[in-house]
C-alpha cells in the first residue's frame, strides 16, 4: 500500500513561446488548467531540461542536431501534420522531456507516490529518427529508457490518446523490456496502429483501433478485457501513461466518445493496476487534447484517480450515441490470446 506521507507530484511545462498561428497545439490549451493546479492536491516538481545524452537513448543524435539547427532558424513547419518549430522549440522540447523525467524519477526514488507530467510539446508521435505529429521528442519513451537505467527491468506504456503513438511503438518494437498498448481512433493521423500490426510482439505490442463514436462503455470493456490482461501478462515494474484528452467526445479534431467521467474510470483502473502489480509506480504524461475545457477537466479526473478521490462530472454527457465496438474488442482479445 501507499505510504501515507508520500504525495502525488506533477511537473508543469507550458512552453509559451512554442506557438504557431492558428495551430491547435498551442499554449492556450493550458489556459484553464493553470489556475487549477493548486487545487489538485499535488506537489509541484522542478523541471530541468533533459540532456542530449538522455534524449539520445531514444532519438538519433543526427536528428537532435538537425532539430537544434532548424529551431535556430524558426519559425518553420517541418512536416505535413503540420508540426511546427520556433526559435524556442528545441529548448522547450528538452524541458518537456525533463519535466517528464522529474516525475518518473520522483516516483522511482519514492519521494512521490505517483505523478503527472503536464508538458508540451507532446511526444508520442516522435520516432527515433524523425519528429512528427506536433511532437518534437518522445517524452514518455525517454522516461521509459531512463527508468531502465535506474534498476527497473520492465516498463509498460498505456496510451489513450485519440491518435496512435507510432513513435513510442517504433522506439520499443524490438525491446522486450518495454510493452506498449494504444487505444486510438482508426483512420486518422498517423494511419498506423492496426491490431495485427506487430505479429512478432503479441501481448507486448497491443493496438486497439476504434471506430468513430467509441465511448465510455467501450473503454470500460477495453480496460477490463484488454488492459488488465496486458498488465497481468507483462508484469511491469512501472507503468507510464500517455494521456491524451483528445479522445473526449467533443475534441475539435477527433471523433471518439469519452466523457470526463470516462477518463476518470480509465485512469482509476490504471492506477489500481499499478498498485496491484508494481507497487503503485505510475506516471501520466500529457499528450493531446485541444479543447482547454476538456484538458483541464481531464487533468482533474486524472489527479482524482492519482490521489484516491472519487470523481464524477454529471454535466459532461456525450451528445453522440455510442457505437458498439464489440467486434474490434473481440478481435484484439483473440489476436493476443487475452
């Protein structure tokens, strides 16, 4: 059980200069979140920039050097997503990865019970050799690699962003120390994450591609029938969560169906699984979520799960009818033998 004297911790890296006009990944995502931080009952951690050596555990040094040079010449669009950089973006990305490392290290050292890295730019699309999908460096992958250098032998990453975390999957496709599970809307960016995509890593690389309108009931089934056996089978010593609030039913760029109460349900199940299987060592890392209200409410739900509080938001009820995603849930279970 948790030590009563241990607190939930968080880092906050808003990166206000990492901004491009009319782009959804913008500082205003945090406008409603920032004033609430003191109400979440968590301790703020200092965030120091990740070193180039720490980033290079995931990313090719040539990419790191190229990004530094591109950012010096910014602003610029660097891919079709579109992913942008400004003159501050290289330092902002190092600080986002560093804020994630601060959270993971606090949990590993026992100075925090669990943690949430509220950072931008996000990371889960960034592959070892390229930045993409609004992401510069892969924050969660860098934290996983760091944990493996600090006595942890196995890390499970659960990604409930609305988009598939192709970068995280690529980073650990051949690393049996790290398991990766992603739930995501099928048919949108980046176009990867089909359930049969990693046949040589069954039960360790698990993709759950979902139809438009998949909501709270679908995610409850996924938590019980896929995420639970995924964790039970892999037996991680630490859990990292790529938390994307763009899976909310009224996110401006996706069409899944989770409510804020659904985010709490899913986060609480992950916290409980971490408590059961790895001494409660769990760190959430912010990815997407492009409506400031949904992001702030989603963070509230995660902090409630991390601090052991009950949570329900009766005002946030999806205006869409939830689709039946049973066929895909059953296909994923059959493919992996769950």
